[in-house]
């Protein structure tokens, strides 16, 4: 059957988001050569706003304009980083997450102009990060380092680091730097047991309208079942904890060689002094995410997550 059709893909206009869309375009060209892709990029409030994201309602600041274009029928498919999709509310009514792409590297990394590793940094080194999860784990492992708030996309953060004014190093995602062709800036990929990643790290999701069966089928043909399972376990846990952009929640689901699904999740106090840590395995991702969330709640995660977060870096 011919696939011949136009597919309009909506995306943020950051270099990383545009690179992510090109990955989808390439995958579609390989699998559905009769599909013509048109990219419609747009600025989001999260990209424009340089203050604290919480003032804009958190992570939704990177998705709401693109979601609105999808619901209005101006685009047919949207590519999001799962990490940027709010975990404390459902997908916009009338849309579905139709496919998760094969997972990229999930690690965070240090970017240091002189090529140092994180354990080599002297006390007081200024680390640019805006992720509460990273700040809490910095405090846990390297309390002598100084997290400093930073906003903007990965390219603008690298430029801010290069001026040398406010930051001595950055914490960023390995996968993000690779997508924008800046992998050579990585000086230390940090192992996932030390710096547990964000929920959905390294994973892209294809979102479309619920009633658009043609686009849903196209998207599903690009999906990776393992990424779907791992993301479902992580986001089930996040949803039950009602995690948001100010939640110091870290998690990583992994498919073991024997096929079992494991989920390791942490809730850390911002000062790094309290760490709740759970690691379980199960066959079903929803059962696994639910069980890990329940275990974290039994350990006191609710009280930890309800603590006010002032001036998150
Ligand atoms: N808003 C930050 C963000 N959201 C998604 C990515 C790319 C990495 C990924 O998909 O996990 C990044 C950049 C970063 O954390 O350095």
C-alpha cells in the first residue's frame, strides 16, 4: 500500500530539537520513502524565558505551544524529549504518545574547559545546572562544588561557559551534546549509579492526535519496544509521586540480559543529606513503576518531595 502523504512535524526551534526531528525524518525516509516530511519549528515559552521555569509551570513550558499546534491540526506529529514532558499531568486530551524511539546514552556528563573529571575539581568550582536532580546529587557526592543556576539550550550554555564569567563547568546530558554535534566537549560521562539519570533520559517520544490513525501507524513503525517498556516503568513511578520540574527524583529502568525489567529510583533532599533509594525488578512495567513508587513513599518520599525548593539551581 502506498504511503504517499505529507507529514507535518512540529518542534521547538532549538538546535537540539531540530536535530531530533532530522533523526525522525531519516527514519521515515528509510521505512516510508513515499512520505514527504515538512518541519514546522516554533519558539516555546520555555525557550524564551530565562528565569526560573517554575514561574512558567515547569517542564510544560517546553511543550505546550507545540502541543497546541498539534491539537489545532497545524502539525501532524510532535517530537519531544521524554525528559521534558511533565510527569505530574496526563498528555493533552486528544493526543497520544504513539512511539518511543530507541534510547540514546542516558548519562549526564561534566563539561570542563580544561578537560577535568568531576573528582578533580577544586572546592568552590562553579557548576552550571538548573536541574534539581543534578543539584541534589552534586550535594550528595561532591558537597564542596558550587551549583550555579543556568538557563537556555545546550548551545547557549556552552557559550556561557566559554565566556568564563559565571561558570567553571557544566552538567549536561551526553545524548543532548551528541545530538547537537558537541560530543567533543564531554570531559567526563558520569556513571549512572553515581549520577542517576532523569526519568525518560535519552528517549524521544512521537506524539500525535488520538484520532489520526494514519499518523499513529507511521509513528508506531518507528517505535522501540524496549524503550517503551523502560519509559513506561519510569513514568509510572514519576506519575504516582506526582513529580515535576522541581522534584529531586532520579530513575533508570533497564532491560536485563535475561529479559527482566529493572527500575532503580532515588529521591534525594536538595542538601544531599537524605537519600531514598529503591531498586526492583518485574515483568510488567506498570507493576514495576507502581511498586517502586510505593516503596519510595513508604520510605518518606512524600515529605521529601513536598519540601519547598527555593532558587533551584
Ligand atoms: N531540558 C533539558 C533537556 N531535556 C532533554 C535533553 C536532552 C537529553 C535527553 O533527551 O535526555 C536536555 C539537555 C540536557 O539535560 O543536557
